[in-house]
C-alpha cells in the first residue's frame, strides 16, 4: 500500500479493509484496532480520517448502498422486459455477494442493532430503495402482461429479497460462497413461476 495516500484514498482503503474483514468474521467483532493493524496503521492515524467507529461503519454502509444499488439499477435498465429485469437484478445481486461476501453480514448486522445509528439508517434506506425497485418491476410486469394481476407486489418483493437471504444463509452454513451461484438460477425460476401468468391464461389473452 502506498504510504502517501490522500485523505479520500485513505478513507476508501479503510472501507475496503472493513469489507474484506467482514468476509471472514462477524462484523460486530471487528474493532478499530483490527482495522488499523490490517492497514499497517496506528489507531491514531485511522482516527485522523474518521471521528469514531460509527463514522467508519456509516462510510461502509454508504459504500454498500452505492455499489449494490448502482449495479442492480443498471442490470434492470439493460433488460428487455420487467421479468427479465427481475432476473438480471437477482443474478447481479448474487454476483455482488460472491465477490463481497462480507456485505450481507454487515447489512443485516446493522439492521439487527438495537440502537439507532447513521449506518443502520443507511441500511434501512438501501433495503427500502431495493424493495421499491422490485415492486415497480413487478407492477411493470403486470402492465406488460407478464405478471399475474393478482400478485401482491409488496409481498412478492419480500419473497424476492428473502430468496437471496436464504441463499446467503445456505452458503454461510456450508462454508462455500459459490453455492449461491450454483443454486441462484433454480431459485429465481421458482420465484418467477410464482408471479408469472400461467400459459393457459396467456392463451386466453
């Protein structure tokens, strides 16, 4: 690592370090001493760029939100129809977690915290925006005649996110993050079958 980093570069490296550390351990156990040691810095040097640990976690959540949402929005925009967009978002999200396995641990770790914090608020906002994207795509699918009219967009959005959470938990329990990619296609197929118009109904339209 270069020694003469700008303040912005040092903050970015700190965020990357936390993301890397969270890939192999519970984020709640990560201390500023561990972060500084991983970066070959003193805690004093670390706190020249962040006022406290909460500020570090806020920066990490901002990184997660920006990277994840930008990727899934782009995936949705490049799809040919709403259902294809849902699949693109699902697979893009899985790919993102495979590359950054610490992300779901940090995201859900923040959401489980009893006390309020800027990082927790950012995690809530990220999930809210993500859920809205899925709900909108489902409603667009209805308009396009691809999704059944009686599908509850809000419930389906929860199911979509829950499916990803399930894959995350399975991979954590198995110790193999790549298990997510192996099972993602089949899980999404089950989701899409639950919301799409049945062939028999399509023929009547």
